[in-house]
C-alpha cells in the first residue's frame, strides 16, 4: 500500500516538473523573441569612395620611423646627443622628433599630376646646451635615414639661442631639487605653520611665463599650491622668483620671494620678518576639497547614447578617412596639434590644409606669478598633451578611436592609445526643413548628421577640445572648446581688479583665450582671390512712385588685392562676408567661393607697444590672408614662449612684405577665442558651454544648389503617405530597431603622463 502511494507521488511530481519546464520554455522563448536583434557591426551600404594610399604623403611618423631617426642621430658622434630623461641643460639633448612635411607643390604634383612621390623626412630639434644654441635638423629619407642637414637659418632666418628652449623634464627635476634645498628646507617653520607641510606632505609648483622681461632672461616666478585635486584653484600665497639663466644649476639663485602679498629679497629676510612678526602670517586652515571632480551624488543613470543601426558610415584606412561624399588625410603634430590635409568633397579638393596653430592666453593679476603671464601653448607642445579619450564621455561610446605616437622630451617614442576619435553625430537640429501649411501640403526635412574628428589636449590646467566637423552641405567647421581648471592666485589687496573671488582667499584671474587656425583653401584650384561682401543702405526712388524714396539694403562687393589690405584687425569694422574665391563661375555666373565665417568672443589683444607682442602678432587679426609659402608654415613656433622679445616666428612679417594676392595660392590665418572672467561656477571646473570659438568654411556659390539635397538622409511625405517608407526611413524605424554591439570599456591614458625621472 505504501509502495503504491509512493509511485503515485513520483508520477505526479514528474508530471508537475514537465509542466513547469514547458511553461518556463514558453516564457523564455517569448522573452527571447521579443528582444531586439543585434545591430549590424558591418556596414550595410557600400562606401561612396575608395581609400587612397597616397594620403600617406601626409602621415605622421610611425613607431619604427621614430626609432630609426633617434638611432641615426645618436650615431652622429660629433653631435654628442643624450636621450636621457634627466639630461642637464648644459648637455646636448634630443628634444623632439616630428614629421617634416614636403613642399606643397611637390605634394600636388604627386597627388594630381602623377609626379614623383616626395621624400619622407623628419624634423629633429636638438638643444645644444654645451654650445649655447638650438638647432633644427631635417633627417631623411625615411625609412632608413642616411642624411641630416641644419635648416635652422632657412626656417627662422636667425640663430636660436639656448634661452629660447622649453623647460625639459630634466630642468624641471633640477628646479624641484633647488626649491627643496634652497627654500623649503630653510623655511620649515613657515612651511609647517602656514601650509602644514612636512616630509610627506608637500606643495605643488606651477610656474608662469614668460621667464623674465627682456631677451636672454630666464627668471621664473613659481607659485605654490596645495597638493589636492584641482591644485590650480588652491593657491597658498607663497611665490618664488628663480633665476635659472645659467645652464649650470649650481649657479641658480632665488631673486625674490612673495609671502602673503609682501616681497622679500632673500629667504633669510622672509624668515627674519616672520619670526619678528613684521609680516602678516598665513595661518593654516583645512580647505574643503572643492576642486575634486568626484561626483557629489552616486551616478544612477546613463544619459542618451547614440549608435549606428546599419553600421558606421565612415571608414579609416591608415591616415585616410572616407565619409559619404567626404575624404581627407589626418595627422597630429606634437607641437601644433590636430591637422587634416587634402580635404575633398565629391572628389574635388576644397582644403589643402586645416590645422591648429596656437593657443594663447594673457592674464591679469596683482601677484607676480600671473601679472606678466602670457601662455603660448605650442611652445610647450599642443599635440604633445593629447592623451587617451574616455569612451562615452570625451567622445560617443561607439566612436572609432585612433592611437598616435610622439617623441617630445622623452627617452623613447611614446604610444598614446585612443588619442583621436572619429564619429558621426546627429547635431540635434534639422539641417533643413519645411512644413507646407498653405499650399501643396507636405513635409520635407533632413537630420543634421555630420562627421566629427576630435582630439582633446590637457595642457597644464586647461583642457582644449578640438573639433573638425564635416557637414553634408559641403561645409567644414574648425572649433575649440575650453574646459579644465582656471588659473588662480591668492587673494591680496588689489586682487579684485583682476577677476572674481571664487573660493576662500582665491581669485579667479581674468584672461583671454586666442586660438589660431591655418586654413589653406584651394577653391577649384590654387589660383584664388580674396573677396568681401557686405551691405549698405541706399536711398532709392520707388519705380512706381519716382517722387517717393526709401532706404533699401544693397550688396557691396570688393576684391582685396594685397596682404596688408587683407589683414583684418580685431576691433575694426570688417566686412561680414569673407571669401576665398575662384575665377571660375557656377551655373549662375557667380565666383565659386568658400566663405570664412568666424565666431568669436575674444578679449582685447595685447597692445603692440608691449615688447612681448611680436611673439603673438597673429592675434592682431581676426583673419589675415597671405600668399602660400612653404617657409611660412606656422603662425608661431616652439621657441616663441621663452624667446618672446626676439621671436623665432613673427607672424606680422608675413603681412608686412605686402605681396599681391590676386590669382595666387592663398592661406587664411583665422583667430577665434573668448574673454574669460572667472566666476563661482568655474569651481570646480570650467564647462565647455559658451567657452569656445571657431570658424565655419561654408560653400558660397561654389555649387549650383545645396548638395545635401542628394543625401539619402532626406525625409519627405505628403498627406496620406506619412507611414510610407519610400522617402521616410523614420516611419520604419520602430520595426527595424536593434540593440548595439558595444566594445568593452577600457582606459590606458595614465601610461603617458609626465614622469620626472629616468
């Protein structure tokens, strides 16, 4: 009896198990069938163009080429070069290896006329500390170099004194050692009572530039900040003037000190005044961690993401990019930063070179560390500080990321992973649209999808986000946004004339941001001219009422024929339409041209009476048009920061020779930027919103109609056809949805940070 009951229970248990299994399978099948399929990782539609290996004529040096050049230069025993990280200023140091671009005429002959491929070469900068000068060499051919030649005089028409060098890692290490031995160790009581420092808790240094007031100076005001997140907004009120003119660090000396707004000639003088109580003491007080970017609240949500349902519409091969009707080559200079070449739309070259040139800031202050500060970032290296971009924050998660290699102030070539990103982006507003309400009811529109080429450079306190954007209208935009930390100074009497207080005893110092771009447009060839257009009101009689007059806007056009006339200064009335134009016409008889549309909120440029102004004379001009010359490669130089009074490149000389610019190969030098008066909302970090500027290169009678009308992104429907997919892919989107295939999140950016050791 018991056995029969057990068998019955087992039978019912098995039946129940099978029923539950069937129900679970049905639920799982239902859940699985309701999931969106994975989006195609491959391109659904073919590319419109083909990659061109000739783009390699512009390519940056490879890791192997960097190493080949370095080893070749080390074999030149007469140069006696060191590559050690802590090389002393008195020794010869291989500072920089970068690509040396060929002459434009040679490149065009190679690209367009089946000319010979230009020789591939590198630029090498050697600091000859033992002899007191700087040299630039061209090394080639690559790969496997066999020659080097001195091109310093050819490029700069002057000798480069050793005092114009940037501060290397080796020199920084000596500066830190000097400050510890000659200042901190002798002021232990002040350091402890005022700043709570000890053997384990130190202050951070941030030096200001230029280093002096006259040619040959190398005197640096060093300001000190608490060792906290966002150190740049934690000044402590202590600054030291270091005379480091000698190449022998044993001969360096402290010339001045500033403590709480009062100046002292020696360390002993400050120590004596502090002990006697004749200087107002700074009493250490714990400071809130207001500079940290750590979230104040735990992140709970991910913001909107963009993915590509039918695969990416761009492609990268070597240094060549294809996107819809666009193609271009790209590179990243250690000195000047991001650049693109041979930019073509529908197969026709529009831009030969679009590149970042310089980022400059002039500060106002009452304290010595910033009262004379004028930063020229290319003299430190703009591209040098392009570190890894963070996926999903710096660029969209599904962007394509590109690694770069650099050699500047390092013992071996450095790899920087994911330091460039490229992505297509819906700009968030329609490119064009019209809803026909009155007659012929219909809707026509097009989303503004564009390709963005981006890098971000973190140069000291400031981070600059550089974008080149390629629109389906044939327009190209170059722009920059600033973020990062403001530079600040300790609040003393008179400080409020130079900014706003942003934290306890902290002044956010007023400063300008001027950014310079090189725009080498080739509009229907290299024989171009500079045209301006504007409007004026003209008093005209009405044709149907001759006795009645009205003020009517009228087009004013002008051709500008010389470089001086084409140098348009800030603060002067300039025409609102600026064009690089061809002698060829579009279908309607107008000059085919591209318009330079500059948007900028820059502050006033440094007065030309200031001796340092020549080193940044490009910033005099909103736009300057010059005749293309291979020896006028850049608007600034690696040496302008520390040689401000006799700059290696004085851009104003490009204009002063006043050459004819009619039917010539023209280059536009465009300056944008903004005035920054820091405010409380710059704590902890300056945001990109509203802090930027740039230039838009827009076709103006270049085409016969807007080329985007041919884009497959266009949408059109009339009453009754709203749900048709024929001309409206949006109507089918709900049926075609898919979930993205995502790359895993990684970050290796800290591998490339500066290290003050061998």
